[in-house]
């Protein structure tokens, strides 16, 4: 569901293609999505804020690991290096505790 259009398209949302990646030396997949959030939620005076997110998925100990970075479109590039450092800091994927 994450990388294919849903049954009801969300106007203004765009999901990029699924691409190869790696995390802790293991193969992974990732994609980016441009969407929006309504702020404040449920308000009659709400406004839409552009949001960008990146999702990274890797197999891990009989399951999978998901690392997601989500920020306003205006701040996405500025804070992405912190996300990249977090992804790079993951050690070898071993058994879950």
C-alpha cells in the first residue's frame, strides 16, 4: 500500500518509485513521498502544510525494520543529514532482544 495509489487518491500526494538502498550493510528498499498535513487538525481554519517523507525498509530477524524521516517540505533538506547519520549508525542487524 505504501508505494501504490490507494483506492481514493489524495489530491496533492505523490509517492516516488521504490528504489534499492542498504542499511547496516544489508539490502533495503526506500521511497519518498510528497504530501501535506492539515494544521491545526480538525480546525475550521486549518491550512495545508507541505510535507516530505522518506521511508527505508530492511529485512531483520524474521521481520523487518522501518526507518522513517518526515518533515515539512521547507525543512526536509536542512534536517536530512541527521536522518542519514541515524541510518548510518545502525549496526549489523542481528537477532532482536
